[in-house]
C-alpha cells in the first residue's frame, strides 16, 4: 500500500472483470478508497476483496448502469461512506463490432440507456 496521505475516493463501474477490475487493483495499490460497481455480485465482491487484500478500503455495490436510479444510489453510497467522490470511472460498457445500422435492434433498450446514464454521470458533481 502507498505511504501517501492522499487517499482519493474512486468509483469504478464495471469493476467485476477486465479493465475495471484491473483499474481497481491499481488504485488499491496506491491506497485509494474504492466503491466498485457491476451487476455480478459474486465477481464484484471478489474484486473488492482483492483490493482489501492490498490494504485498500473497498466496498462493492451491485448496480446496473442502464438503470439511472441504481447509478444515483451508487453515487449516494460513495458520498455516505467516504464523504466525497474524487474520481468516477465510467468503465462499464458493451463492446459491439460492426456496422451501427446492422446492430441488432434487440440490444437497443440496453445500450442506449447505459450510454445515457454514463454521459449524465460524467457531469461534475
Ligand atoms: N478491452 C478492449 O479492448 C476495449 C476496447 C475499447 C473499449 N473498451 C471498453 O472498456 C470497457 C471495459 O472493457 P473490458 O474489456 O474490461 O470488458 P469486460 O471484461 O467485459 O468488463 C465489462 C465490465 O462492465 C460490466 N458491465 C457491463 N454492463 C454493465 C451494466 N449494464 N451495468 C454495470 N456493469 C456492467 C461488467 O460486469 P457485470 O457483467 O458484472 O455487470 C464488467 O465488469 C467497456 O466499456 C468496453 O466497451 C474495451
């Protein structure tokens, strides 16, 4: 763990795997205080535990970024737990490769709200 006294509060969406999980571990090594979010509870808890094993404070909050109320709850939890938010990493996302016009319409209800919620959350607090 870092010896620095600056311990930023970092919220990471999509922290249950991949880039989000790796970013959480990198912040944990620097002594950040972490609020991790994703939909898969077990994987998310494991990511938070791995951060704590590195000496960081880390909490897991199940949240679907396509659901605005869950994103608002996530922000409130971070402020209630740590008093502020220094970094918000809108990492949760869906990769789709190919022509937008050919993107399956069935995915629209998931992709568009997630994008909208992420953009809204990008505003400064
Ligand atoms: N890897 C690349 O080469 C690459 C390139 C360009 C952009 N990106 C972007 O970088 C981000 C991370 O990519 P990755 O490769 O690390 O992907 P990944 O391993 O599939 O991880 C995606 C993460 O997002 C979470 N997630 C997905 N939908 C969510 C939702 N609706 N609400 C909350 N969490 C959600 C997943 O967790 P749950 O399933 O538990 O919710 C998971 O933790 C994505 O936004 C991706 O589009 C990646």
